[in-house]
């Protein structure tokens, strides 16, 4: 096994570019036409989760609420058949929970209040703005850091890869009508962190090999770097995916969508560090000259570990 | 080669020991308990009171243990968390309203651990159950009220200075005076500048009229708002304490919002009533028959007086701010009443107002701020629901002044003893400086909280087990090193969170699980590098050395960038999302230590300086 095979990643760069563009168009198209199914955190409103002993009949719950004087309640199962999520319009007056529970108890006495959430309309709007702002701030700071630690071409490549990942993850949520709430926003930001992690490791190797290898062809250097890091990329993605699957299956309904976002993000993030970041680097004609160190990087760390 | 100096081993050992010590308190789950204390701080809590309480619990069949008196309070531990609420009401009934019975969690941390500063992690509301409120302070109304007062003061000052104004009005937080002569305009401007420092007058001309408009200076507005919010926080703290909740959180969020979190509280209706009430009082004289100017009409509050209206003077004699103490009680006829004590200033004002107005009516106005949702069109023309705050003032009593009143008097005309004690509580805790309304409310039932903890723990265990197994199979001996580091990472993370007093939330647990998945990344980087070096024909010792060395820069770069994202997440997020950001960033820091230094120490210990034939990696 001493003869190392170098995979020709960059040979399929056009194909990958087309795939990325298609995915991006689908994601943006879906976001533009369908938009996201925003959760209570962002829309504002009132939502009540109740639990029954056995599977609950939604129509019964709905009619009980309507008879109790609640207008147009939205009633859906939440996670299991015996859990019901009720969405009401307007603001809960003091004692709303008691009223709802009283009405539901008439229909079926074995009902238990699990949680109530009310979010005012202006809060939802602010959260939306803050969330968007947070993502932009994260991208900007990361761009700066990478530009300082590496070089501006790496920085552009990394940020393009991140934007690619965020748009596709959001597009997934839009396309499959998965509810987007505050925890999903956190997950999307975590995807930025994860994908970046991956991109940096790959970039680091590319930089190292440009300085080390006496080959002129950039695509050869990138291919070799990607091949060298492939094992690590696959294993890390695999372990992360494994724990995310654990979260997805037993983490409960409240972090279900959170884990979906991260699972999608890990796939896209792994792909993007190979085919988006490296691809863009190549497209920008990255060369040895870009990376000739003015000072030896990493010197300050010597002897630390 | 590959040997650590002894101090590095000692340092790691020290961190490991500290980690275990500070993570340990989380092994001791606190007991549900109730805590008794006096309504005022001067009341002494003694053995007999405790026996009274335990007797009541015995009678209700509620199991308890470890009861303790410490002079100021009594703590009774309960066997069953589900009986906590029942225990509270049983004891409250037995002891009467002079005592506060609070739900509590009694710490089980051994004394030596507590002495070292060890405490368990705080649980977020999604894990412990309870209510979370976000209140919006209506600062605009504070400014309006203030300007309203300024308007009447300015009018009086102008009259006194014999400056004749044609009109004086307040609209959109701008005071506007009009004059027919230019010299009056100038005089009025300088008068406002001199007498009312917080107003900024500007001159203009409107047709033949000379206009002075005045707005509040930005610093004055800021000061007023600042005062209103901090005063409201103080008042809320007092009210929450009266509710009897263990470890409540009352803190400011942003410019004009306040977060209130009450762990363990289930009865949101009561909590909301007490917290949200502005419940200020105003005492005003009844308008004289025939009086037209300066009067206002109000409805009565009580159910039995529905539809009844009365005219009161606009002028306020005193407001609830002057109340120093209030107690609920009964009058001679057994009707509910509230005994009120005023401060000196309030007493004087009350005395002056009533002395010359015997046989006139004195009205007590109850002031509540509420919000209703209205559909409005926004800029984009969409219908959106907007919370519109409004203030409701109703008369709770209108009684004839029999004699001049002083610092002490009573209010009658309340519907029930319950209402009397609630009013007394609200007056005691002080009035809110500005109206508030709820903009966010979340209640998590106790069973959901417990369920969230158990699924959280299960996810961490499962995630850890899968990753550990994988690493062991794939990297063998080095996989074992990585797993030890991973376990230590969890311990350190929990210790750090406990020490920092960080709150654990469900997304926080998800952050821990994610950290477990990502923490091995550093080791994967190092081990892949070692394998590579071995393939390239390096010696075993050389491969270990350069594997760690070369992977280091990648690991630092990758982790620093992730850390940046986590910090931003913390800055823009709220509540649960912040919990996630905290565990994620602490996890990155601890994992760097364990994955780099921890595994290196193990590798050095096992292989360092030895003649190794084959590396099991």
C-alpha cells in the first residue's frame, strides 16, 4: 500500500459545479416561491402542547375546542399519536391554559398540559432580523479570519462554500416543508461552524502542499491534498452523523428539526469543502506564489503540544 | 523522543482531578422542598412553627424528611416532587397568610464539595419545568405622562409670568404653545429653557401665530426610560419573592424588556396576574356637582356595580408610589378591606386634600395596563397582528370623606378577601414605574421537563457509545486514547458549566452531543497524520511526533473559526439557543485540551522513549 493512489477530484469539477448550481437554483427557487414554514418563534402566536394516555383523535380535539369558543384552532399531532399541538390565534389572557384544559377535559379527562408558548408578533420579527444578522456577522468575521490566517483567495472560497451550504440547507427546509424555528436557526449556524471546520482542514493541507510539493499544476496539488485528507473527512463526518442520527431518533420532537438541519448540513458541508471551496480556489488560479510565506506560519505554536 | 516533562503530566492530572471534583455535584440531585419564611424579615421562625407545618403534612399524608430551622426560615424536604404543590397549599392553609411558603430545591451536595465551591449545573426551564415571561416596558407612555405633567406646569408658569398663550397642547410627544405676539413667544421660550431643563423649545411661525414647540431632550428621555425599566425590575423582584419561587430570574433584556423566569411554577394564571399588574392606585376627589373643567369619567370595577359611572377630578391627590405598607383585613361588618400606610409626603398631601373637603367623595382608582391584539396593515400592505397597549382605570371605591385623613387609612369596597390580599400584595411590593405587557410567554410542564432530561441523557450516552466503539475499532490503541480523552472531555465540560453557573437547556444537551461527535475530529486529524507518516516510511517515534506536530495548526485554525461562530450565536441568540452556544464553545475549548494534550500524554506514557515494534493504529 505504499503506492498511494491519488483521486482525480478536480477532473470532475465541471460536473460538480453544475450539480452545485442546480442545487442552488432549486433551493433559491423554493425559498423564493414557497418560502420557509416559520415556527412560532418567528411568526408569533400561541401554541399549546397536551398529552393524552392513548392516541388522540384530532377531529375530536378540534371540535371540543371550537365548541369551547376558540376560533379556528390548528390541531396537529406532535411527535407521537398521543401528543397534540394546538395553535390558537391571539394573545393568551390570564388563565387561557385553564380554559383550554377545562374544555379538553370535558371531551377526555385523561389529558395533561405539557407546555404553552406565546410569542408576541414584534418579538418574532426581531428574532428573524437578529437571526439573519447573526448569519451575516458570522460569515463576515470568518472571512476576515481566514483572510488573515491564509490568504484572501482561501477566504473567498471558504465563504462561498458556507453560503452554498446555508442556502441548500434552508432550501431543504423550504422544499420539504419542515418547520423552521429558533433551534433550527441555531443548527444552521452550527452548520456554518462545521462546514468551516472541514474547509479549513482541507485548505490547510492545500497550503501545506503548495509549499511542499515541487509541482506546478494547481489541480494536481489540490487533488493530492484532497486525497490525503479524505480519510479524515469521511471519518469525522461519519462520527458526527452517527451522533446526529442518535439525536434524530431518540432526541425527542423538540430537537427533531434541529438534527435534520445538521444532518443535511454535514452532508452538504463535507461535499462543499471538496467541490465548492477547492473548485473556487482553482477557478481563481491559486498558485504557489500566492502562498509563499512572508514568515513561517505555525512558528508561534511550536513546542506547545 | 515523545516524552513529556513531569510537570506536564502533573498539570494534566491536576486538571483531571479538578474536573472530576467540580463535575461531581451533578451526581447529587437536589430534593424537592418547601421553604417557610415570614411575611416581614423581623419574624422569627422556630421549632413550633415547623411542628405545625409537619403536622399539617402528616395529616395530608405527604411524606417529608430532613426538616430544618435556621431562625429566618424553615426547610422541609419532600419525598415526591409531584406533591410539592399540594404540600405548599396544605402548609399555607395551616399557617395562614402571615407566612410565605415557597417551592424550593434543597441542595444535596456534600458539605466538603460545597466548601470547594462545587454546585450542580442550573437547569433551563425546558428541563426543570416552569414559566418564562418576556415583558415589554411601555416607556413611551412614561414619556407621555411626564410631558402631560410638564404641560400643566408650563401652563401655570406662563400664566404666572403673565405670558398669554392662545393655545397649549400635547401631541405625539411634542408640546405646542401658540402666541399672538412675538415678544410673548420669546419670553415663553426663555422661560421654558430656564424652568424646564428637560425640554428643548424651538420657535416657528404659523400664519399670524407665533409658535413654540418643545420636545424632551434625548438624554432626558433616556434617563426617564432607564429609571422606568430599573424601577420595574426592582418591583418585579419584590413581587416574585412574594410569589414564593425558588431561584427566580428577573433580568433586563435589551433596552426596554425584562425577562422573568420562574422554575417549578405551574400556575401561570396566578404568576401572570401578580407580575403583570401595574396595579397602581390613584386617589382623586370626586368632581363637584356642576364642575365642568378638569374632570374625567370612570366606570366602577366591581361586578355588582356594572354600568355605574362617576366623575372624578383630573388632579391626583396621591398615587400608589406613596404607599409604604398595605395589609388585607376585614371591617366591622366582615367585608374585605385594605389598611394602607402612606409615607410622610403622601400623608401630608392626603391631609391637605381632605381637610377642606369633608363630606366630598374620595375615589380610589385602580390602574391596570393591558394589551390587545389588533389587525393592522404594515408598510407592505399585509395584515399583521400588533399588540396595542392600553391602560384601564376603574374605580374600586368612592367613599365620603368623614374626617381629614393622614398617613393611615383604609380602602373598602373590594369584592372578596382574595382581591383584598392581592391588592395589598401589589401595593406592598410597590408600583411599577411604567406599564408593561407580555410579549412572550412559555410554560413547560414538569413531566415534559423530566422527559427532556431523560431523552437528553440517553442521546448523550448513545452518541458517546457509538463514537467510542467506532474509534476503538478503527484506531485500536490510539482509539482507546481518544476515547479516554472523549470521556474526560465530557467531565471537563460538565465541570466548566457547573463552575461558570451556565444553564443547561435541551439545545444545550444537543450541543454536548454534537461536541462528542466533533471532538474526535482533532484526534482523527492527528491519527490520520500518524498513519500517513508511517506509510511514508517514518520511524514509529518520528511518526507520532510529526503527526501531532503537523495536525496542530489545522486543529487550531478549525477550532478557532468554529469558536467564532459559537460566540456570534451566543450574541444574537436568546434563551435555549444561548444554551447551545455555551455548550458548543466550552466543548471546543475542553476538547482541544483533551484531544491534543490528553492523548499526547497517553501516547507518550505508553510509547514514548521505548523501542516499539509495531504501532496499533
